C-alpha cells in the first residue's frame, strides 16, 4: 500500500486519530503528515 499524505493534511480529514490529539494536535490542526510538506517548503527556500 502506498500512503497518500496529501489526502490527510488536517486532523478533520483523518478517519482516525488518537484521543490525546483532541481536535487539534500539538502542531495546530495539521496532522503529522503535513510536517513532510512544511519541511519540503523550508528545504526549497
């Protein structure tokens, strides 16, 4: 299976997430998958 991180960049888009995240995780309302895109943007300049 190939993951599709672009489909779950916000918590509201996820079918499941840990209860400890609540409506927002520690990074705001973005999922951990969004970190990959944020890091790519920083790397590109």
